[in-house]
C-alpha cells in the first residue's frame, strides 16, 4: 500500500521534481526497499545450489536467478545478509554486478555472506569492467577500439559525434550506476578478505566451458573475469 502510493507519486511528479540522476537513484532505491520488505526470512534452503547473482534479464535454467526485481527471488544485494542457510550453495556466478555496489559497506558483507552460504570447495565466478583495460584503452587510442568492439556487438550503437573517450567515461560511471571498477589486485583483496581462496584471472570461455548454459556476453575485451574457491 505505502509502496504503491510512493510509486504512483514517483511516476506522476518524479520528472518535474527531481534531476535525472536523483530519479534514477530513487528508482533503484525503491526496488531495493521493496526487496528488503518482502523477503525477510533467513536460513532458507535454496531451490537450486547454483546461485546466479544479479541476473538482470538473463535468467539461466537450473540456477537460482536473483536480482533486485523481476527475478526468481528478489533481493537487495547491499542489505548485508543473505537468506540462505550455511553450506547450501555449490556454485555462484555474477556478471557485471559488483561494480554497482559500494566496496566496503556492501560488497565485503555480501561476499562474507556468500562464503558462509557456500559449501567448502564451492566455485565462484565473477566478472565486471576491468580498470586495467579501461586505462589501457585510454592510453592506446582513447576508446576507439572500444567503440569498434561495441559496434560489432550492437550495430546500432552510436556516440552521436561525442569523442570516443566518452566510452571510457561510461565504463567508469554508467550514469552514476557504477561505484567502483576493479583490477585483479582489488578483486583479490575483496575475495580473500571475505574468506575465498585460489583467486585467479580467467576468461569468459572458462566460465562457459564450466557452465555452458550461460549465454555468452563476448565481453573479454573490456571485462575482468575471475574464479575463486570457497
Ligand atoms: C549491468 S546489469 C548485469 C545483468 C546480468 N548479470 C548480465 O550479465 O546481463 C547489473 C545488474 O545488477 C543488479 N543490481 C544492481 N544493484 C543491485 C542490488 N543492490 N541488489 C540486487 N541487484 C542489483 C541490477 O538490477 C542489474 O540487473
């Protein structure tokens, strides 16, 4: 009731009252609040021991696909705890989600919770934009190759005359949605601080070899892929 009133006020007056930036943040924060309110139980047995974290529109059959909205189990990944019982997960995959969360306030508690919920030896696969590659793109050609790659994946993509360096800005900021980019050192710190080990850089093909049911993103050129063990 409160949520639907807030939502209708938001849709009716939002654009008149708020900046685009504030509106976007309010939008996701309303979803996060909704997820926190509707799912409060702890100690649950997951319907699948394979967790797809931040699935977006790419739900994968046989996996428990979670996101803040529209998923198998809507959850705010920044809430500091996970609903699943200890030692109940065998694999976790998360692609291009960690950059949306605050490093120390949200990601460290999230990964500590993942470690708690994982069986010893469970595999963790994470991908996100690669800070090292972003910096290299700037010094190599100020984003021209990035633009070429993006156009080969999304032919209608167009920068509208803005210099190609904007591709790199977008990777860092994504209209304020991205909180941090990672290089291998920072990712290793996050995972080891949270109790994971054997952190290694991999490629998308390694993830797809292990779990062929995942649709390819073809994004090695811009992404950091890592594997770790619980
Ligand atoms: C760039 S999309 C990636 C989606 C998908 N993994 C893919 O590879 O296409 C980032 C996803 O993270 C989710 N996300 C961001 N912040 C979140 C949060 N606090 N709780 C749950 N999901 C969140 C978004 O809803 C979105 O689906």
